[in-house]
C-alpha cells in the first residue's frame, strides 16, 4: 500500500543518503564464507567474482578503467570454461568476468542483476552465507535503495550476525525516511525482531511501537498487521496476557483468512496457551495451523510446540513419537537458525513429562548453540529451562495458576475465531 501524499505546501528537508557501511577486515570473512560453503570447483570463481565486483563498486568512476590487468577477462572466462557449471551459475559469473574487460563502461544494472542471480542461486542451495555476501554486494552498489538494505539486514539477522544486521536496518530506515514510508516501517519492524531475538525486549518494544505509529499515520495495512503480531509475542512473553490478546485480535482482523502469516499467528497464540497450561485450547489450534504452514522451518517449530503441549496434557504416545522424529530433523543444516528455540520448547515438554535428564541435555544443547552465536536470550532461556528441570526433580510437575474468568473468556473466543478462520482457509479452493 502506498503512503499518503505529503500535506499541500509542506516543506521537506533535503535527504542525503547515508554513507554505505564500510567493508572492514571482519567483512572480508565473507570471502572465506564463500570458499567454506563451496569447497569444490565453484568456490574460487564465486570468490573471485565477489572480489571483482566489490573492487568495481568501491572505486570512483574515474579510476575504474585501470582496476584490472590486461587480459583479466580472458583468464576468468578460461576458468569458467573449465568449471562446466549449470547456466544459473555460469551466466552471471560470465557477466562479471566480462566486466573486467572494460570496467569503466560496465553497466551497473546488468552487474547488479548478475550479483543478485548469484545470491538467489546460493540461497536455493542452502549456502546462506554466500547468499548474504552477494546480497550485501548488490546493496552496496545501490546506495540509495532502502529495499536492498532491508533484504541484506534480514539475511544478516537470520544468520545471527547481529551487528551487521543492525547496521543495515538502520541504514534502510535512514534511506526510507520521507521517501518510502513502507520500507521505513519495515526497517523498524526488522530492528524490533532483531532486538527481541537478542533479549533486548525494551528496545524491541520501542522500535516496534515506532513502526506501529508510522503504519497508522501512513495507513500501511501490511506493516500494521505485522507489528501487532510481533507486539503480541513480546507482551505474551512478558506475561501481559490481556494486552497480548488485544494485539492478537488486531493482527487477526488485519490478516484475514487469506494472509500467509495467519497460521503463524495461530501457532503463536497456541504457544501462549501452552505457557498458561491451557493445553486443551492449544492443541486443536496447532493441529489446524500446521497443515497451512508453508515454510518447513515454521512447521518444525509448530511440531516442537505439539511435543510440549502433548507432554503437558499427559499424552505420552504423541509426545514420544513426535519428539523422536523432531530431534532427528533438528540435526539438518536447514533448521540451524531455529534449532535453539525448538530445542528449548522440547525441553519444556520434557520437564512436563517428568523426563528430567532429557530436559537438561536438550537445554544444554540449545545453550551451546546460543553461546556460539552470541544470543543472550537463548542462553538465558536455556539456563531457566535447566533450572526448571532441576526444580521439577524435587517438587514434581509444574502447576499452572488458575485463569481469571475474563481472560478465560477472551482466550476461548480467540481460539474459536482462529480455528474458524483457519477452517475457512483450509476449505478454500486452490487456484489452478
């Protein structure tokens, strides 16, 4: 949705695009990432293409003619001929090799398209660090485009490269202010998710509230729905259930039955109800949401919550069966980003089922991943889960507080609304 036009006669300050983030020594590790993810014959040509492109981006236009030695293009093309790669890899690499023949005359748009093609190729093969390296290179070549900065920030965040992600989110926000209000709002949303993942809930709430004000003022429906969803998660984590329900209702209204994020909202509501010990309310919602979750990572996370809810409900057969399958799946590299969170959910289920040793071992595994990735929130949650397992050995299974009547009525109404909306979505005919 487009932002509203400025008020007639309103004066705008001129906006100067911020300087692009500098490539420091730490950023040079991206070349090592490429070689690590591609130890075979494709690694060196990919690394060389990334290096050549970054040299071209960083050089002033009047200095580009002398960037590469005579014959550099021929050398690179000979290497590509020996590579015998598929067209999706070979074609963009050839474009970048040709750039070294006459760098002063190279077309920026054509080069950026090649670099983005390489990022897409890497992403399709699970080479996430390589994808980020080429995505960031494209963003550096487009220093006035907030959308390119946002995509780089999101990929860095999902790789747990927090400082890099924050730099790019803030750059996207500065670029978008006054020019692209939707990207401006998404920049604050992305920053809020980053802060939440690293355990800085007050900062997350602040920037998400900023995003919500922008979305309301500029009538941006999609960012508004996303903010309500994220604020629901934050407030439910903080135990402010009534406020969380307000955000959940707002997100549900904004999403409607056709939105791809609706099943994720249903999943997050079910997680809250599991936290509150309302397993009979949580399990049917999870079962309705899982078939509609398109992302495998989301489905795996939902299955972890089924393990937990089944344990809380005392259903050992379901707990054991799904848990065994899930622990194998979490070994796969495709689920590395979300593995700590899923492991902690499973550990909570272990505690509920009275499997103390399992709970401690699973939480320790999550803690080790969090330590390696510098995620304070994961480590705090793992420590809390290990303490819960030790305490449960002594005092027995956890006892949930009685649910206030008003909140029980609100929760039941929300559960009915969510299940009804998911049911309508499931019955919707698939387009031909």
